[in-house]
C-alpha cells in the first residue's frame, strides 16, 4: 500500500507530530469523507511507500529518518504572494529545505509542484513565464490530470506505476479515484483542516469547519481530527 499524506490537508506542515505518533503506534485511522462513520484502519506494516505532499517541508527535517520505507516528497512552490497564499512560509526557506531533503532522499525522489496555475490581471502569462523558467534551469516539465493542456508525455504523472515499482518492487494499479495515470494511493488526510488559507484550495471549503477541526485535533488520537466513537465502523484496509 502507498499512503498519501496528503491531498486533503497539509499533514507535514501542521500535523507531523501526529503522523510520527501514529507511525510509532503502528496504525492510522482515517474517516471516509463521504461516510464519516466508516473508518479505515491502516497498519504501518502494510505500508510500502509514503508520498508526502506539502507546501512546508520544514517539519520533515527532523523526522524524515524515522520512516524505513521508500519516500517520495512533493513540495508545492508557486509565484503567488500573501494575497493568494496568506500562511505559506517564505519560499526561500522552503527551497533551502528542499535542497537538504533532496540530499537525504535523492533528487529523483523529490518533485517540485506548481499548482494551481492561476491567470488573472496580476498573475498573468507574462508574470508566470513557467515554461521558459524551467527550460532555463534544465528542469523537465510534466503535467498531471490535465488532458486538455497536457505538457510533456501524455503518460507522465505525479507518481507513476513504474516509479512505484522501482521503489517498492510491487506492481500497483492506477488510482481510479482520479483522472490521471498516478499509482493507487490511500489518502490519510481530512478535508477542512489545513491552516495555509490558500484562496484556491479545493480541500478547504468551510472556514468555520477548519477552525473547529483544528481545535479537535489531538496528536494522541488515532484519527487526524477528533476521536473514535462507539458507533464508528472500523474496517482494516489492506490496499
């Protein structure tokens, strides 16, 4: 199994202590976002690889060595300012952190994401210059989940089946929950729980719920937000 931490929230930035606790305890509990009473229990012993997705990798510096499984790190860095990303840390700090983590993980296991691409009167095509900047620095540009505006090979994606096989020795299926070629992953995050406050975020859609959820977070709970209830239905997830 490959766990994704996370497309639903920034676990690395705000919940890394919880992640480390759960890893040491040996399992994660994850509520189904569409059926909250259904909880998936994921045992660490079933985890073949971790994909960390974050805008702030700094908390990983002290924790990356704790996980004895293959890791892919995806860090989102954009050219937007506080008007769009009010609580994202200084990009220079993030870049220096990426360099350090790349030395540990290997640069082939670190991806820099520019997501999403916004076009408006301030952030226009002249401002972004995306393709030119990457070509100038000899960086391969690929896109994922963009059938209409695909860049690079149409089979390119964030985490390919080929990459996962090379890292784990196991052949996984495609991630059917998404319209892309990424390998199947299990997201352990929770919606409406990230404090970055990015204006474009699909995972944060209720500002009051974000505050409420963050208050319910307990680093000692098996769940990212809140605690298990007596009427929760727990199912062991193997894949």
